[in-house]
């Protein structure tokens, strides 16, 4: 077989290696404190570890139903009622996927036809464009206004065409930490109803919303109840990113499309992790309150530390990422800064320009994650402090 035949398919070739893979690899090579890729350096509740271990020992360890174990789907439906007062049918409206990543892929692959357009609100997670391309669709970009990342509805309306199939809304939004208020989502719902457009909601950070703000799931917006597909995950809420237990919640007709592609992607998610997460999701409100308190303190720790070092800090409304504006620093762009930071300072971060279609719109933003132990955050701040001296 010739080298020509080994090429990556044309739909994916333009995207190259993910910036997360690149920066985490650089962090390992440089022995840098890794505040780049968004995974905790600690595990979640020990009770869930024990529950998963027991489930493995007790078995069965075979295929589960493709849509997911009934116990987990019922727990998710109960959570939607408990937190958002949204009634969900666990049998026909909840699908368990191998993480939110697969949930997003299953949704886009199951719903898009070649030539369909999907509107992305920038800055956006780098997963969306390649999956849209692989599904034969076209990504259309609408940038949120900087520095506050407001949604310009006039720009959004101008981006819609007769080929627009869906709009993707990441709420809270990675990397900028924006939390969409209910009025914005209601207006979005009315717009989508008017143009017969679907909305794909990426809500993996739903329980990490700060300063008294509230998370409003798309399914709580009346105009979106039957045209929204909500994807979420247990990874961020329970600090078990490696378990890859995600969920897709949507009306039965949309769920049918998701399940059609899901069965040909991963088919099912490991049963032991599903059983453990059913227990996790059913935890009392105190767990969720403590989680938010934990991350509120970590956000304060990192943002205060960066501010004291003279950085222009953008504290997030949600998620577990904080950003700095490097406009005043003498670097070519955010990628050059992040490579220097990892190699010469010993702290790894993410160049946020990779969340924009036109990188020049975001070359002044650098993202740090604070889902780390306090000593990890303090070590990173100390290295930055020595460099600033």
C-alpha cells in the first residue's frame, strides 16, 4: 500500500492534531504543571469507586442495552425533574453514551444530511467542526462579542439560511465561561421555532455555575422542548473523566436518530460505570452544593493568584477554566506564549485561539483550568511568580 493510500480522510485532514493532545504532550515532556487539558488531578467520591469495583466483581460484565441501563436512565430523568422541573421519559428520551464526546458525535452523525449547515457560537469547543465535517455538513460561525462574550442576535439571524439544520449552544461555555441567561435561551428558542431549526446543547458544566447564577437547560425552554438535544456527562460533576459516561436527552423522534448512530459507534457504555453513576446522580443536594463550593474556592485561588501577578484575568461565570488576556505581553501570539510557558516556566495552558475558526480573533486569550488540587494550583502560581520576577 502506498503512502498516498494512508492519508487521513479529506473531511478530517484539515483539522490536524487536537491542541489538547499537543499541549498535554508538551507538559509531559517539559515536566510542566498541567493546567491545560481539563481533567482533575484527583478522583471523585470514594463511594462511587467502590460501587464500580463491586459492580465489576459481581457482574455481569457483558454488553448492556445500547440505550443504557434502565437504572441510570431513570436516575437521569429524576435529576432533570429535581434540578430543572423538566419531565423526561427515561425509556424514550434518554440515551447513555461513551462520554459527551460520543453523545455529540452520535447526535450530529444521526441528524445531519450532506450540505446541512450548523451554526457554532465562537469561541467553541474544537470537537464540533470536525464531526460536522465528517457528517457532510458545513460549520457556520457566529462570534460572541468580546470581552464579555455577549450573543449578537442580529449576527445570528444573518447567519441562518434555508440549509441551517441546527445551532450548537455550549452552556456554560468552554473556554470563555459564559453562562446563557434564560432570556437569551427563550429568544433563541423563538428564533429556532420561527426557522424550524434544532438546537444541540452541550451542557457538561451544568453544575459549575458561579456567583448566584442559574443553569437553564435547553429542555426547560418551552419553544425548545421538542427541538433541543441536550448532551451532558458525569465526568465534570463527579471528577471521573476516564469513565466516559455521557447522556443525550431529547424528544423521542430526535432520540431515535441519536440511537441509530450510537449503536454503530460504541453500541454501549461499560455497565459497571453506569451502575456507579446511577448512584452518583442520585446523591443529595449537599453533594452538588459542596462541589460548587469546592470549585468556587479554586476559581478564586487561581484568579486571585493570576491577578496578583499582574495578569489581566477573565474570571468565568461557569466551567472550571479561567483566562488571561496577553495583549500587553511581548509574544507573537497565544500559541508562542503557551509553548514558552510550558518549556521555560513549567506551566502548561491552552492557546484559546484554537477555539475560533479564524484564529486571529482569539490570539490574545490563554486558558488555564483550575480543576486541580490546591497544591497543584499553588505550584503553578509559584512558577509563574518566579518567572515574573
